[in-house]
C-alpha cells in the first residue's frame, strides 16, 4: 500500500472506532443513569461511580452575609480567594492563582506534608496581604475548601482521600483526612482559620450556579478533568441511613463520573495505550476520553501512528514521540484554524512538535484527527449530561413540565474550545429531542468552584 494511503487508512479507522451515533449515545446515557442508581443503593454499589454524598443538603439562598475565604485545589494551579457576601450578592471578591511546583504533585518528593504545607503558606501570605488592607470584618476566619479529587466525605467538613486523579500522585495522602491535613499545616504556620466546608469543584459550581439561578439542577466540570454533581431527592439515596436524612430532603451528590466505564464507550487502541501508560491505569475511563488533560495526548498518539506509516507526511516525527507535548489548547487552536493554507496548524506543528514544512494535505489530516477526537469527547459529555437528567426525571417534554432544568458548566475545555462546546450543546438537543430540549439550559458558569466553596462555608458558618 502506498504510504499516503496507509496514513489515510489510520484516519478512516479512527473515525469509525470513534463514531458516536445517537443510538450509541442513548446507550451511554442509559448506562450512566443505571450506574448512578447502583451507586446510590449501597456504598460501593457501582464499581465505576462513587456517587458521593456531599453533606451539602441546602444550597445558598442568596441571603448569605460576611467575609469568607476559599481555597480551590484540583488542577495545575490552585486559587485562594476572599469574598464578601452582602445579603443580595457578592459585594467584593479578591482572588489569586498560584502554580503548584510539579515536584509537589507527583514523584519521590511529593508528600502530603509538603503539598499541604505549600498550600497553607500561600494562603497565609494571601491572608496577610488582604487583612493589611483592612480585609476582614471581625469574627473567626472561615474557609471553604474545594478539593477536586474523590473523597469519602464523612461530614460537611471532613473527608478522606480515596485516590488521586489528573496529574496528582502523592501516595501518603491517600486515606488521610484532607481537612485535618490542611488544618494542621495552617496552624503550624500560625494561621488562625477554620475549615467550615469541604467540597469539590462540581459541588462548588452547583452552589454558585444556584446562587444566581434557582433552576440549576446539576453542574459539570470540563477542564483538566471532568466530573458532575447534581441535586438528588434524599429519599432516593438508599445508602443514606435514615438518621442522616436531611430536613430539606435534598442532597447534593458528587457523582465522580470521570471513572464511569461501560462496554458501550467507543474505545480505541490509542485510548488503551494512553491508559496503560498513565499515572492511574485502569481508572478514570470516561475522563480519559473527554477531558482537557487527555485530548491533546490522544491526538498526539494518532499523529505518531500516522507518521510511522508515512514519515514524509509528518516530517519524520519530530517531538511526536514525547508524551503530553501536544496539549488540548493546541488541538483547539488547530481545529479552529480558518486560514486558507491552515497556517496556524503549520505553525503549531512546527513550534510544539518540531515538524517543519508540512504539506496542505498533512495539515488537513491533522485537523481531521482533532475533529474526530474532540467530537467524540463532546458527544460523550453530552450523553453524560442526558444520563443525569434522565436519572432525575427531567428528560420528558410533557406539557406538565414548565420548570427549566439548568446545567451549569465550568472548566477551561468548555469555556475556551468553541467547537467542543457547540458540538456538546447540539448533541444534548439531539438526544433530548426538541420538546424536552426547550426546557433544558446548558450554561457556562465560570469560576464557580471557588465562590461556591465560600458560599457553602457561609451556609455552614459556625459564627454566631
Ligand atoms: P482546572 O480544570 O485545572 O481546574 P480549568 O478549568 O481552567 O482548570 O481548565 C484548564 C484546562 O482546560 C486545561 O488543562 C486545558 O486542558 C483546557 N483548556 C484551557 N484552555 C483551552 C483551550 N483554549 N482549548 C481547549 N482546552 C483548553
Ligand atoms: Mg477548576
């Protein structure tokens, strides 16, 4: 077979293996709803999804008042913020982003003590500067902690780490109470502050979303990783002990859907190899198909195969063999290239992969690979959202249903990757059908995870 044809074959096979026709997506949505159900029945009821009880049994009302701190840890940066809530809205908000040194996230020197010590130091510095400028209005300092990894929650302000995901692998923290670890690191540094709430980014986005719009029923994160939370009827949570039933009869559930796995997911040889060589083989199957940490890496693996079949097409490989050199923002930039000669694609290939002088057909092929991988991701994410809506009975377009169902979405992938976002939104409509889709709103809710932590801390404040 001529080399060019061999390269085209790789793409054609990829397209077929990644196909997500509506019927397939409906199966994914049904499987998602089924796993949710199983995970609510008994602890460990779903081997895939944890369906964690968040202990957030009431969402902010809008009437919260006072100054609160929040800490948001979950990606490559963490953020510290202070917000002043003034009864009818957010009166003031100051935030700072701090990059985490890679050596603290994984590898030999990554210990729980070092990681939480680093975080507490950055927080102490922020508090020092904030209050010098007359930040706090009396009372004990309280903090909402957004920690976006699977945690076995034991109360609103305690929980033990089940496992790391994304780029984190700090072994000695597993099984540890992350609030106690943070609290200890803070007092060691003389920082007097109480952690009033432990949540994750999905619960934070849900809290912040419903602060502004009372029809928010679920929140989804599409950033470095992916996850979702939603408001469940507490009586539907069979694993909840009757003594734990909240007066509100509602409970926010953190699905941990990133670990969803099912035979109906369209997996390819590239996904399998990526998984095997990842920090967490065998885990987070759904996340590895759809989130920002992985899309670039999937594309890289496909391009590497194309280049091995047809070296002249992608300039003898360049840096293509290096894991994670191609990032999802690069994929997004190439996918959106509308220049007549695909010059952005050419530039990206040269700058990020060291592949020079690519032909128009090579560039077109690269765009096609980006399209296949991003389309599969966006459509699978849409199926997940529909799975949640199914679980809470919001997919019928019946005349009786007047109430909107709003899904708040946060994360850099959804926010900045236009084609991904539009593809996901149209797949949600396609799956729901026009009548039901009319009452479902998927909306960007930027930056809710930090604000949400402050809001949940306010709602669970110990202050008199
Ligand atoms: P995190 O998920 O780490 O809390 P964000 O929500 O900001 O942080 O998401 C960051 C992720 O979003 C990045 O890891 C990247 O995968 C993705 N991302 C950021 N910018 C873009 C972009 N322009 N196009 C596609 N993906 C992007
Ligand atoms: Mg985030």
